[in-house]
């Protein structure tokens, strides 16, 4: 995880300059609070989105890596969701795998279609659905790997007792038939809202590339 | 005129945040409750961080390194007695730092059934941990399968399974307690700055610090969005309409985020920000900090040695 963070920092440094600090800070705050938006689920329960896909699509994957990582670290340290030793794995699944899978799928599927097109909407839904499922699969894989890596002297697993045959399906099934569907629908609705209201955000210029034009000097007064 | 006594008295106890009870809890109510609870908890943490206690008086960098050492060594420990001792020590330090023990224990154990319990619970059965049966639950007979798993002839709770699950849960509880103790006794801005000590680049420290502040602003935005909906709807809407509304509000918040970051950027530029991050270094380690650091490092080392069977207990 460390080299990815270092590279993300380098990449952003070059492309965003001074603007990166407020943009990333606020994007991270947004990634943090997106989980507070509850939506109703048939059957009287509620759920919320992870939001990594939509953040990657709007801000670009590298900005997503940094802002989601920051949100996860704050969650672990400041709000006591624990998971300090797992933070590397956590960030890898949710702040690297998910945004990149989502971003690449979105780019490939949407192609050169107009910003307001239905095809882009479908691309967002598929990107969100697949990226969360893949991230869940990775998590299951990491869980499943543990009994092979860490066992005590008697051969008993130290951390996770479940092998691949249990961990991967367990993580995948609940996501493929549940959480990923919710993520896809909500991401699509967010995207539809942005299509209706502010298409300039979806041109791929709001995140990384915004400062490629030379910084305008403040008018001297 | 003198200031009345009740006004000059500073009450540093965590204030109670109450959410209205009763009635059906739909997604609107749940969201508002979530935000209110969030504010309540952060207020409580802040009040603890400002109390005069043992850990509050230590250098945040020392605390961060010490707690990380403890967490790492705990993650290697698999002896339940050793884990229990470490957990008791963490509780003791919480007490010495004037943190209400009930509040502390509740805070830690609230999440554990949800996340750890789900993982730990199946371990107690002989499906996952073969061993000596304590209680036989069912006897489906030979050859029954559950998905990819071949079920054994009888399903029972095993002694080894209960042991593994307890060790697993206690280990998580101990590490989470240690980290909760760290942030309850450290002011957030100090905590972020202390990350410098473990090599986090300045720009990330600044981003985290700003992010933390804007989380509160966005939380208020969300509370207001949901409160506005609650006060303007008089009947239930269709699921599709509700979902559309949630999607549009997240989209709106995203638009607001980007717009606000633009404004914040301009405000920073106009105050002389050039992209070069400068942080004030206001830490000063004293003698007691070094004593604390050596004590925790020695303790962690002992834990590691015990876990590797180099020291026998």
C-alpha cells in the first residue's frame, strides 16, 4: 500500500499543485459522509452506498485513492472502527481496487458517447456493480489467504480460520446479490442527477486535470 | 457585576445527545439519528481529550508509537490469559485517564458483535474447528453438504472452536480498546500532527486535518437535507422516488463539495498559501514521555517474545 500512496501523492503533486490540498480534503470528507445517506430497502430496512465508484468517475482514480484512503484512516483512528493493522488491506480493496476497476470500466463502456447519454448511465451502473463485487472478492481472497500464511505451532489458524472455499463465496454472494445492486442503483442516480444539473463535472475536468491550464495569477489590486 | 458561579464552571463531562424515540424509523429518521449520534460522540471524545488525566498529559507522538507497538504485539499474541492481562491494563489506563469505564467498554464492544462476531461465531462449530464436542446440536447424518462445504455427521460446538473464537474476539477487543484510548485522550489536530512521527508526508497531514473539519460541515448539510425532507413530506413516497431523492442529494453534495473546495482554495491562496505545506511543530517530549515510551516498548517486546514462545509464562 505504501508505494501506491507515494505514487498517488507524486501524481497529484504534478497535476494539481496547490489546488490539491482543499480538493482532496473536501473529497475525503465527502467520501466519509456518503455513508450517512441512508436509502430505503424493500422490506423496511435501510442501506447506504460506498461511493468509491462515483468518486473515481468524477474525480479520477488517483484523487479517489487519496481521498478514500484518508477517509478510511480517519474512520479507523478517530472514530474507532478499529482495524489499524488491517488498514493496508482495507485501503487496497476500497481505495485502490474499487476506484480503478470502476474508472476503467466506465471509460471503456462509455467510450466516446455524449456526456448526457443513457450509455454513460449504464456504464456507471455496471462500473459500480462490478467494482464493489471485485473489491468484495479481493477481501474474501485476503481472508482466505490468512489460514495459509499465519498458523500457530499446532497448525491452527491465528487470525481467520476460513479458507478460500468459504471466505470468497461468503463475501461474493452477499455483495453480488445485495450490496452491489444498491451501489449500482445509487451511483447511477447520482450520475443522472449530475447529468441533469452540471454536466461540466462529468467532462473529466473537475478532478485531476483541472489545473493543467496555467494557473491564473490573481489580479493585482 | 460578578459572573455567577454556574457560568464560570466548566463542565467537561460528555454531554448527552438524545434522539427522539418512538415512531417508525424510516431511512430519513435513521439518517438524522446517525448524524446526531455522530455529533454526540465527537463531543464526548473531545471532552475526554481535554480532561487532566494520565494519557492526556503525554506527548501525542509517544502515545501513537506506543499504541501502535501494543497493537502489533497484541496481533501476534494467541494466549488468552496474556490477552486478558493486556485488556485489563488498557482498562486500567482508561481509568487513570479519567474516562468513564462504562462509556469506554460500551464504545468498544458496540461494534464487535457486528463485525468480529459475524466472523468469530461460526468458528465454534465443528464444521470449521474439528475437536472435542461440548454440545451436539444436530445430526444430519453422513453426506450432507452446505454449498461448498461437506457437513460432518453431527453438528456440535467444540471446545477448541470456542477457544479460537474467544481468543479472536478478545484480541480484536484489546486492539480496538487501545486505539480508542489513543483518540479519546488526544485532541484530533494533535493526533494528525503526530502522524508525522511515523513518516506521513506533511501534505497528507494537512489533508487529514482539513478533511476532519469539513466532515462536520457536511454532516450538518446532510442533517439539514434530511430534516427538510422530513418536515415537508406528509405521506410516504414510492421507493423509486425515495431512491431518486437520495441519489440527487448525494449528487448535490458532490457538486457542493467541488464548489466549496474551489472557494476554500481561493481563500487559502489569498492568505498566502503557495502549495508549500508548513506545519507548526508544537510537540515537546519530556522525561516522563521517554519513560512511558521505553515502558510500552519493553512491554510490547515482552508480548512478542511470549507469543513466539521464547519466554514461557
